[in-house]
């Protein structure tokens, strides 16, 4: 999969008849995947190149940074997901304050026509673009007819009684409803990071934990979760990662009087090897209970053993 950036990169001349999925694609949920799947099929039908076009940074970070949401995925995770979904290319539009002032017509002419030479552009039904989000699908289609590309939209995907959206997924994760979020995403919400040394309290009470330092912005609400930890077995560098059942606490460790930023501490079931310094992907499966303070380490250890039993059964 080839990755190019606008405006830094030259025109991607090797992309023949680009069929483009255009959007922010945070989380790459079921609605996004419907667009991606259609683009991949259309590119195959016309012997073109299946391309995902997205923005970095996330436009709200530039336009209204005080109200910008925590993102479900990092850019690296999004690119990995695009490749796994079968995209042949990704065009990353470097979103700036100047670009935020462009009228919709300039974005289409400068990016989609002159730079990318798109043959088809597919968007979600509610896609808006240009200064003050003035451009909608009707304008995109009209501009496509003017400039010689086809514009199409995909109707929203519904789950039960509501539309699948990144906003709804973020809310579910923030509320700790990770199993419901997974139903909308089509995959477990996950965070990536590196295992670092902690204060050793877990080991002292017989339940050693891996402390994850992550760059992911969106963590579930404080609590205890059944999770999967993706790790290289025995810490072997380059080995294919294995999904180990685990129990994870997201919180501030109130039993020991801690406060402040959230910590992510995972007890990995059935894995006794040294994990320090290893990369780990943590997949959130289901919330087990709230985080709460206990009357000392012994009571906490007893509860953790019960949590482990619950996670193992799940």
C-alpha cells in the first residue's frame, strides 16, 4: 500500500483511475467499511486503484481545538486498518488553518482533480467539506459532473435503532460500554503501547501487571475490563503476536491513595514471561466492574482473583 501526502508529495502518477473513499474514518467502523468495500469493488471493476483519502490532523483540531474529540485511532492504526481492508493507496491531506478557509470548489479542484485525478469519489451520506462545512454531497456531485469524475454516497449503516457513527462509538467507549462499541466498530476497541516498569504492587500481592504507556487518546471509563493482550510469545522479537486473555484496570489506583491521570494495568493470564519493553496491543472486550477502593492489599488481591475468574469464564 502506497502512502502519499498532499501537498508535500508529487501527483501519484502510478495510481490509475483512482477510486476514492473520502472521509475522516476515525475508528474505521461498520459504516466506514461499507464505503471501503464499495470502493475496493469499483476499483476492481474498472481496473483502477482503490484509494482512501483522509485528513491529518483531524480537522476539528484546527478549526475548533477546544471542542475537538479524543480520537478512537492513531493515524498509524488507521493506516494499518486501511491496508488490512485492501486499500492500494492512502492519500493523507495535511489539514491546515489556510486549508480550512478554502471554499468547497477549491478543495475539489486542487486536491481531487488537479492532484489526484480521481475517477470516482465515494463518501458517507453526511459528509461535509470546505470552509464552514459549506460543501455537501449535492455540491460534490455537481462538481464531479463539471470536472469529469463520478461522485456517489453510501447510506448510513444502522445498528438496532440508531446510525453507526464515530461520535456514538466515542461516547460508548468513554462510558465503558466497550462491548456495545465493538458491535458498531466491527472489531474490539484497542490501544497500543509499550510495557513499562510500574511500582511493583501487583507482584507484591501475587498478581503481576503489565503497565501500558500508550499514545492512544481515547481510553474507556475507569474500571476493570476483560481484555485480550496481543504479545510476542516469550518476548521474542519479530514473532507473530498471540492474543492472551487478560484482565485490565483503567484508573487511578484508589486503594493506594493515588489520583490524577489514568493508568492502564493488565494482568495477562497464562503468560509468565518478562514483558518489560515489549509492544502490546490491548483489546477491550467487556466491562467487569467499576474501579473502587478496598480496605488494603489483601482485599484488593481477593477481588482481583474474582475478576480473573470472571474474565476467564467470559
